[in-house]
């Protein structure tokens, strides 16, 4: 029998600051996007929603996303300055987007592609202003990440160290499956759990980029 249970938890003070700052950034970005027309407005909204989901996933996921977004906007600024930037409409209409049509790897790549085009900033001055916002957000995310005490990890590590939950009646270790949405979070958890157990080889990971034959081997090892 499988029982689904939602476990509430409170953010740490630093996590809450990051949550509030990213939420404000998303809200302001949405407001600016409302002034745009067509696909671009929808694309900006979609990309900002992705940021919120990554914020909820892990400190690693939001940190990496903010870093990559800053790098993209810096490239756009350079292209505007040297006259090579082409302001094309996004290739994807998110109104017609159905994530069930994509596998995990395709979906994550699509999100990355959409985020390339997803800013309401159109001039160097507007880009500079957004880059300053991103610099502050990235620094807060870095501090949360390096603190190593994010609440979801604290709760998960407690479960993993609770022998009543992680061993059977005979004292043998149970196998645990953890699902997560973002590859950055998967890499983060694989490293932290391996370190916690003192056995990195005990943690196997499957994601969209794993080839079928390798996926089968990992599954057989786990079984």
C-alpha cells in the first residue's frame, strides 16, 4: 500500500528572504511583461514561473538558474552593444504548450530555451537594471546554498538517519526512492546523500539524459 502524505515545514530565515526576493522579482517581471504583446509576454510569464518552481525545488536549482539567467542577459547586452542582437519572436507559443508531450530531458531543455528569450528588458539600460536585481538575488541564493541547512534537506536527512524508517524488522537497510523535478536538485541530492551515508556508490540516479541500456543497469543494481 502506498500512502501519500504532505509534510509541512517552515523555511529558515535566510530561505524566507530568498523566497520573498525571488517572488518580488517575478511579480515585477510579470508586471513589465504585461506591457508587451503576443508570444513574448506569455514567454516571460512562463520563464518566471519556472524560476518559482526551481526556487521551491532546492537552493542549488534556484542558484544555478539565476546564474544562467544572468549569463544570458549579459550576452544579450553585449549583442545589443555590438549590433548583432536579433529580436526574434520566441519559437514556442507557451499557450499551446503541453508538458506531457515531452520527456524529462526535453522538458528541461525547452525550459532553458524559453528562458533565453524571456525578459521584458529591451534596452541596455533596462538590462543593466535587471542584471543588478539578479546580482542581489544570486548572492542571497549563494548564501542559502553554502549555508547547507536548507529546511527540505534537514527534513530529508532526518528521515535518512532514522533507523526505524530506513531499516526493516530484521535490521536490513531499506531502499529509498526520491523523486525530484530538476536536474540541478538531483545532482545536489546525490552528492549530499552520498556524503551523509559515507558511501557515494550507494546512491544511483536516473534522469532524462541517461541512456536506456544504462537506465536498465541502474535499475537492476537497485533491485
